[in-house]
C-alpha cells in the first residue's frame, strides 16, 4: 500500500548534500532510499530517478571540466558552476516537495 511521505522525499533530496559533508554518499544514499521506498511512497520513483540522473549528470560534467582546466582555466569555472548547481538544486527541490510543488532538475526534462 502506497503512502504519502513528504518528509522522506525531502530527506532524499537533501541527502545529496552528503557529498559536501563526507565527500561521498550524495549518490549512494538517495539510490538506497529510492530503491527501498519506490513502491511504498507516492512519488518516490519519479524523485529518485530525477536525483540519480542529476547526480550522474553532474559527475559527467565534472569529468569533462577536468581536462578543460588546461584550456585557459575554463574547467575551473565549470567546476565552480557544477558545485553551485549541486548545492542549490537539492535545497530548492526539498523546499518544493515540502510545499507540494513539482520538482525541477536540469537535464531531467529531456528524459521524460
């Protein structure tokens, strides 16, 4: 039986910030929450997919930026931008979940 659980959805979004605290876990914890709760919590499947896609996209963009560091330092600007996106979007989407609004991550709209 599915249940509505805004708090768990908020925690799932905010768990991405574990990367800032521990250096890892920003992908592992949301994936574990998504896989264990997607059939129990309404909306968890969509939120989990969006979070995993966002985290993988940030990782791939960071990989692209690393060699770009040697091109006039443009990679450093890219990494700073990725860091800002990785900080802002989980917080914004946790607030949206608490207000009952739909979430929005960049790169996810194209996969729907």
